[in-house]
């Protein structure tokens, strides 16, 4: 497969004039999705990607973005309610996006109610199943005074030759940070994952990792390998502790997270300005997490996208993944007239040993539309 930079038509969408003319959430976000797919030479995925993007943004994506948004979304570093990502293995590539359904007016309580309504609508899509979500919905929907940082997010996944897939992300700390572990424990029991969750909790405590989940996510399909994911933020943990915690996952290779960390940070003793996260994925009837993914924030831990590109390229090469698609995609989404030394679009890099090694890069939409969170 050949990988190319953006065509003039797609590049034109990234000019200052075009960005200024874009007034709605979809108009601002879709050119990034188009540029990523064209840069990855995945034009055949444009139609399903447009359908998926419009499905996730249905009901709010055609609203004009307020000139001075009062609500800063936690989805992207820029405060945008949309974030994009690309995941590579040696054989596959997938383009994803994450979005926060915004009520009118936007706020945690209104977004929670609206997010539940939009989830119901998402359930009408072919291939989408809300059966597992329905088992835990009341745990979140019943919260009367939700706490930060978010209520509900939706995600779309586009893979060449396959129908779009969808996910939901929920905030387990809606009723307060102290109640998050209890809420997730209840949710996991209802989802048939009580043993696997108990095993993870015991293992994390033995490793000295606080059992403080920050996000709970579900694949919205009924397939046998449909996942439930729990995310943990490591405010104070060392990379050695994080590595030890990840060892419980069946696909994890000892030392891989530490190797990633050493490739990406400036050296021993470097203090991260934003802490990393680990995600554990669960499948029904498995007594252990099937995989662990390590997420290291690029922005603000590196000075610019130029530095981020250099670090991510190192990681791709060390994983045996061709860096050409990543470099083409990076060029495709770069705002016209800006250098990578000036931009901070690449927000996170993730790595998992699943599927022989998976690298994920996250991008926040640039521009002056947003209120930084």
C-alpha cells in the first residue's frame, strides 16, 4: 500500500480561511478525519467514516460553535469535544474519533441526560448492541449532581473493509471520586466480570497502585470478544510500578511499557507534567485482563509536535511498524502555513502488546474555536 500526503483539495480545508469559515462542530472536525484518511491512502473508507462521524455527532454536530464556549470539554487537550486517533499494528490500521455529546446548554448534568438519549439513538445503528450497557446504565443515569471531568463520550472506529464500530465511555467518578471503585465493582459484577475485576484489584493493591478507575468503556456490540475497559491514571507511580501492574494482562510482554517510557521521555529523573494512564481490557469469562495499554501524554510533556514525531517514530520502528503511514498522516493534518515546531496537536501515544504490538497516536483539533480545559 502506498501512503501519500493530502491532496490539494484536502489541504485547502486546513487553511486559515477554511477554518474561519467552519462554524459547526462537524464542519470543524470532518476535515481532520478526511485529511487523516487521505494521508493514510484510505480513500475507500471516506464514505463509512463520514457516516460514522455524522452518526456520533447527530443531534449536536450541526450546531454552531459558540464564539466563547462556556463549557470546556475534557475530550481533547484543546478543550474541543472531538479527538482523533490512529492505531497501527504490523498488519492493520484503524482510524478512530472520540466525541462528547453536548447538550444545549452544555454542562455535566445536561450532558449526562443528553448523552443517554444519544446512546439510545446510537443503538439503532446496524451492528450496535446496547444489551450490556443496559445492565449498568442506571448506575450512571441516576446521579443527580454529576462531578467532573465528564459524563458520557461516544467513539467511532473505522477499519478498511469493515462496518464502523462504536464505543461508549463513562465517568465512574460521577457521584464522587471516592465512590468510583464501588461503582465499577458493581458494574463489573453485572457485566459478568466480577472474578476478573477482583483479580485486578488484588493485583493492583499488591503492586501499590491505587484502585482509582477514571474511565469505564464498553464496545457497543454483542460479539464474543466485545470488551469492557477500565482506565487508571498514575499520578505518582513509577514506570517500574506501572510495568509490574500491567503484568497481569495475558498479552503483556514483561518490560515493554518500561521500554516505551525510555524511548519517549528525556532521560532518568525526567518529571512528567501530565501523568500517564493504563487501560485494562476484559472479555467475558476470562479471569484476567486480556490486554493492558500504556498511554503517555505527549502534550505538554514534549515541547512541540516536531519532538512528538521524533519520539513516536522511534517507537514505531522499535515495534516493527512502518513509520511512513504515520509521517504521511502527520503531514496531512498539519495546518497549512504552520510548522510542526509550532503545533501541539499530538496529545497522547499509546502502546499495547496485543496483536503483536499496537501503537496509537491521538490528535486534538487545532484552532481558536475551543476553551482549553
